[in-house]
C-alpha cells in the first residue's frame, strides 16, 4: 500500500541532497570544529559556511546566528536567557495563548521563578490583536514572544506590527518561526524581531538541530554552560553533520519556496473546499487567508479526532489531531480552545499538513477516504445520532 504523509508540520523527511552534503562529516571530516589542526579547521569551515547559509536565508548577519539542538532549545534560550539577564528589576513577559509548548511551558516555568506573564487571547481565527499587545505593555515588560505561524491551525500572526511596536518601546521581541521557514518569506529586519527560533527538521533538514537568531547587541544569559563554542553563548561540541544539513536545507527551502508553496497552497485550498462542501457540519479552523500554505485544520462535529486519525492510519494516511494525545492526556488542543471552540468540537479536529512531496492524486485519495470514514464514524456515534433525532 502506498502510504500518504500529510503530517509535515510534525516533521519532514531529510532531503536526499541535504543528506549527501552531511555524510562526509560523519566519517572523513570528523574533526572537532574547535581544534586548531587541519582536521578541526575543515569542520570549522563547514560550520561557518552553514552559519552564512542560515543568515542569508533570514536576512541576518552570520554573527547573529547560534546553532542549537532544535526549535525547543532556541525557544528556551530566548525566554530563559532574557529572564536570567534582566530579572533584577522585575520581569514581565507577554506571549500568546496559542504558542507551541516550548514557549508556553517555559513561560510557566519562569512564572514559578518570579516572572509575571500575560498570555494574550486570540480571535476566532487564532490571531493575536496588536491592540491587545499594546495594552498589555507595562513598565516592567522586558520581552514579547509571539510566533510567526501557528503549528496547529497555520494562522500567521501580525509579527511585523508587533515588531514595530516593540522597537518604539525598546522591548525585546522574540518570534518562533519554526513553522514559517520555507513556507513564507522570513526576514528578521522586516519583522523587526530581536530573536528568532528555527528548526531543521521542519524544512527537510535533519532532526535535533536548529538555530536562534540574536540581533547583534542583545544580551542573553546562556542556557547551556561549558566550553566556548558558538562564541561563548552555547557550549558543547558542534554537531557538524547536522549543522551542515541545516545550512543546506534552509538554502534549498528558501530558494524553492515560491514554486513549492504555490503548489501546496493549491492542494490545501482543494482539500479545504471539498471537505467543507461535501461533508456536513465541518468548519475550518484558523484564518481563511492568512495561513500557512500547507495547513488544513478542520473540525468534524460528532467525531472523535483520535478515531478519525486511527481510521485514516489504517488506510495508510498520516495526519494529526488537535488532542495532545502524545502527552498521554486527551485534553483538547489549547490552540483550538483559545480560539473559542467547544471541547467537543475541538476534539473532533483533524490537521493535514501538506509538504512538497504530496500530489493532487493523494489529495483525491484523502478526500475519498475522509468521506467514507466520517460517515461510518458518525453512524456509530451516539452523540451525533442524539443530535439528529
Ligand atoms: C516543532 C516546533 C517547535 C519545536 O521544534 P523542535 O525542533 O522539534 O524542538 C517549536 N515551535 C513550533 C512552532 C514548532 O512547530
């Protein structure tokens, strides 16, 4: 059975061209990038080349890029680093209710350490209001962290407006751009952010490697202490193969974005259009237009998201649901609840995240499978049948 992968927001496969660039750095070029001999210098050259690639992809200077072990570490570094270097005179953090857990759980941790945190609400489309950001700013506001694009519902946040505001007020601005790289244009100066997180495995790079952009002149306390790697800001022997892969992947992702995003958006619109038209009592979650090209998030009334996922999986179709089943709980998604969905509606949601390897033929197959599965699950659902009666 040919399987269909529509869970590209969770992770993507490493591009063969990326892997090819990485391979020599596992074997032939294994030097420690901090060593001064020729083995070390070869590795150093590769790391600095990747740093230039990452910088070029987001409009930064290479000396503003620090490699990390992924999006979660970059998010932790931004928040904890800002807190640890500024907590003296009170620390107010403004973030949104729809952030990734790498931000939300870090914010909760900082609350335990004495930070004051405002979790901004969002509208029915999952968007933060710039007016709310403005109103939340107080004398002790040190950091604002709002994501560029939401990983569950694909909504693009008004980061440029927030960037303008924070610049006027002299407040640090961090954005989690993990979902945005390779999907929409990302330029740190256009956004006006001071810090930005990105992660290799979300754009066909390897897992376990990411980067944080830190605007030149911004002080951040270290997250990981030890050796002097990454100009003293992030200790630990560099993961050279992964860093090489990150650099190559972001270069490819950004150069191929116009063509791929347009193709993916067409499939997204077809999926959304046909599901809403052909299956009754469905609704689109997230913004109708200001959304990632690959994100489809739909609620099906009377359906358990988990049951829908398992039925799709039996047919070789990989999607994801709004429930945080991975954390062992069946709590509905914090993002959908923040958007005002009822618990039952949030439970019956499905995310299909398209990637560059998806085809129109696969979209046709998924649409057909959904039609049959939703009818069958609803026929078995007591809630659905009560409501009908
Ligand atoms: C995946 C993701 C992360 C975490 O990145 P990892 O590299 O998996 O740690 C953070 N934020 C967003 C928005 C994500 O989608």
